[in-house]
């Protein structure tokens, strides 16, 4: 959170007590200023000097919208629907009767009606949120990202269908998009007789006739993804993805940056290049609002590399030698000279927003938001859609594992293709989250990072060892609702999450936070380059940490007697159907090694004998047991230790 008391000329951070690092909504209330974050709602009564949690009873921790209707405060959440508070934010209760979509992007009040924009269209309540009814007649865009009210007219900005107008309180809608060349609308604002639309990649559009016609007003606006507006007198402010805040004092005709005092470096993609110059490896970062950057000295200094890159929003990077590809909101770009110059290569691409890229042999795959998966067999020169059997056109992630191609979607889970994308099949058994943000392939199988949307659909890490036929949740030690990036270093697995970086050294069975020095709590991308792990964050830029600080190993000589009792992690883990368990005893004595299921029920006794000092090992066969988490326990004298193991058939 940042505060300006001079119309945006300068800003200062006001974050004391604000535990949520992503602030998605602000609203003044009788008690003060409320902030909706990725970790609930916070209240400040002193202009942001101090914040306190104000979300008791809130059913969704990700808050996208806040609005005050008379004395009642409403919150729109990502996964928990609408909540309301009648006591100034002290307590909240769900207000979702009739609301069939739990993901709420926007809220608006028009007269005695309350409106909610969701991923299932627009809903209306005429009884202060006690009940809701869908009002989508004529509304062809299901993702209502923004709402605005002007002189009795209600406007809805949708993700892929532009702006809609209702003149009868939402009963019917009419598209009003003439001149609106970008129909992915993030934000709407009204200033007198002027209506403004902020888009994903097209900048700001102005209508002076209730949306009948639109004109682009972007002079001076260097970031074209506009997430928010604010009106203060004659001043119009635009909040952008990566470019910070812009101010217009002439109704949007011209804009100027208003960012002094805060940095806004949103990193969405990091990739290690295949090119070495004078023995130095290249590393690229894709940003929101500022294009691509290159470092040749492990991130000590960065250089913008945007010649020919006409989009400033880079969501994905892939490739190496001889090609480097960038996925943007204007399609795919290709570089053959280590990012020095770029060429647009989007012919045949069915979606302009590219969130994922993958290279498999001589083929390149692009995952688009709205156009599904496209394939190129000529280095991106031309593309062909490959979507047969793919039930979602919104692709967040792609992965190549041997001859298998996996696609992670929004809302429909994971899909597998064994013929280069010519056909797909759903592979979601055990995958309780339907939004897959990331993949990582290893000898243990394929890991998937997901985003949670509801309590019954939690986010986290999942593992499959049978090409997606079955998935097992790996969630011990972390509660992050979104796992956006996964990367492997040998047998160590790192996860970039909405709660920082997590490390697992046992194939995801247990996790530990490795966030020392990481000042941004949210991580969008991870890459290992040389001996370092790099993390890209949405606001804090790029962070670097040596792998040696996080991954340590201790080995015992087989000829040396152990100096203490130890119980090692079984290997392999996960296993199917057998695994090896090693342990050490320093003195002669009785030892027992037993296996239990997750309910604490005894499964097997592997050792029950007097053991001599030294290293010991035993095999455990899980044939006949169900897939899942089990525990093994070593008891020797006063020594007692328990570890987890995972059986995956």
C-alpha cells in the first residue's frame, strides 16, 4: 500500500500491520479505510499509518472488490463469493444465496440494487445481499471484471467481449463496443459525462455517448494494461500492470507518470538463455509494463532488450539456441540474437494473449488465454491450433515429459496429449483444483502447481507417476493458495507460491519455506541458472539466492560407526510398489520399525529384533495397499522418530 498527499507527485509506503502483499480493493467506510488483499481485509483509521485485520468470518481470503451500501459493507472474494458486514468490518458473514459463481471480480451499487460481477456473469440483489439472481440476458461475456454506474445506466466490462450497457437495472444488456479495439476490459470509470474503459493491452478508451462509440486515449501512457481507475476532481488516475500510476488532467487526452517514491517491477517470466558470451550465461526476465530484460552477470545489472518487441507485457519465455520465444499480450515474438532484436511470429495464432510456451524437439507450443493451444513446426513462423478434446481454451501452463505434452487450464484442470497436441484427454483423477498454473517433470513423475478457488478446491502441489491417470496431493508444510512456478535442482523441488518460495527435498512429501531475504511475499516465476535460484515477483523485481544456502547434504562413510540414531527418508519416494528405508543405531539394542496409515492404524512391522551398531536397511512392499500417505516409525531405546512416505500406484 502506498499513499500520496500531493495528487500522485510523490508516494510513500503505508504498510504497518498489512500482512496481505497484493492489494486488490480499497473502500472508505464509517470506521476508516478498508483494504482487500490476498490475505483478507484490513482496516486503517489513520490514513494507512497502521492496519489491523478486519475479516472475522470472511469465507474467502482473496478479496477483489469492496463496496459500501448504506451502512453495510460488502466484499467480493475469489472463491468465497460475497460477504457482508453490518458492524463496520468487525465480523463478516456469507451472502451467497442464489449466487452460483463463487469468484467475484467486482461490486457496484445502483439505487436500491447491488450488483456482483463474477466469472459466471452479473448477479443482482434487491434485498441488500440476502438473495441474488443472475441478470445476464444479452450479456455474452461470462467474466464480468468491472462494473460502473452513471445516471441510472449500468455498465459491465467483460474479459473477452467488451463493454455492455443496461438501461433497466440489469434486466437486459446491449454490447457497446464500436471503436473498442481491445475487448478485454479490466476496469471502468465514470467522470461526469465521460466513460472510461481500461483494457488488457489496449490502454484506455473514452466514450462520451454512453458507450455508443469509443476512442483510444493513450498519449503518454507507456503501460497498456490498465487495472484500475480513480477520479478526484479534474484528475483521472490509471493504475497499470507494471508501469505504475498515470495521471491525466485533460480527460485522458494526455497522461504522465505519477510514480515518484515507489518501485513497481512486476516479473512474470524468467528464463535462462542458451547463449554464452565471453563465458557468461544469459538470463532473461519478462515484465508487465516494461518488456524484456537481459542480464549477463547473474542479475547484478539488467539491460532492456525490446527492439521489435511491440508489447510491453511478457508473460512467458522459452527456448535457448538458436531461438528465444516470448509470449505476450500481442502474440509470440522470436529472437535469434540473444534478445537484441525481436520479430513478431503470430501468423495463425488463435489467441493473442500467450501465457505459456514449451519447446519439444522441433515443435513449439503456445498456450493462449482464450484460444487454446497452438503448435508451430517452423520455429514460430506459422501456427496451427491443436485443441481436439481440450475442454478449456484458457491455458496457463504447458510441460513436455518425454513424448507427453501436458496443458494446465483455468477451470478444467490438466490435459494430456500423446500425439503432439493433435488430440487431448482430461487427466484429473485426484486433482481437486481445476486451475493448473505450473508443471515440473522429474524422474519421480510430473508435479503440478495449482490455484485454490474454494475450500473444497484448495491449491497446492500434486504428483502423478502414471501420466496423469491419478494425482496425489502433496501439501505437508505449506498452505499457499496458489503455486505459480515449479523448478527442480537434482532431487530438490522448489515452488514459487503466493506465500513465497518453498523447498522439498523428498519429492514434495514435506515442504519448508526458504524466504530469507525475499521481501516480496508472492512469486510468479523461478529459474535455476548456474549455482543460483532466481525468483521473479509482482512488485519486488528479481531475487537471487545461492542453492548452497538452501540445499545441504550430509554423507556417512559406510566404514564409520554411527554416532547417533538416525532414520532416513525412504527412497524412492513416492514409490510403487516397494521402497528402501535406511536407519542407523550407535549401540547394540532392541529396535522396532513399523508402518502406519494416515489414521494411525498398524500396517506392517518391518523390524523387531536386537540390532548391532551400524547402518541398516529394509525393504517395504506396498503391493495390495491403496495409494496415499503412510508413516514409518523407528523405536530404539529412548529414541523415537517418525517419517512420511507416499505410495502411488
